[in-house]
């Protein structure tokens, strides 16, 4: 499972990289969301980040996504707790920004 909150969501520029993955549903994680231009960055901390959960069908999905997110130098892929819209909880991979970008702005809530 993977939780995505930025350009990997449906209708966004990099969603095609999830081709073959099964959409599980919308969900949220406890984290802070920062934006710099079109780039979104989740940081562990207070807040709620809205996104989508997918069940990955191919082993190379994570390898491809790690390349996009430049894991582990730019983003770090870590397991995190996700709450689905129906209240179910699950663990999923998520990309967190390794270091806070001082020019990024805090987003109160994004859906």
C-alpha cells in the first residue's frame, strides 16, 4: 500500500506511474503539508494531509516511485498510519521530505 498526496494523485502529472495499482480510497495522515510552487512536501508533525491510497500490484512500482521522489536523498519513504474515509486504519508507504525547505509555505489542509 502507498499513500500519495501530491503529483501522484488521480488527475495529476505523475499519476500514470501508478498504472496497474488498485485505488483503495481517499485517506488522511497526521502530518504537516508544505508547498513550494507545485511541489508538495509532507513533514511529520501536527496537521492533516489528505491523499489517496493505492495497493501496488507490481514490484517495480516502488522502484519507479523511489526514482521520482529521489528516495532517500530528497524524500524518505516510510511506513505511516493512514485513516481511510470510512474510518478504517491501515499502514502504507508515504514519501516525507527529508529536510524542511525554508521557502515552502505551510498549507493548513489540502484535499
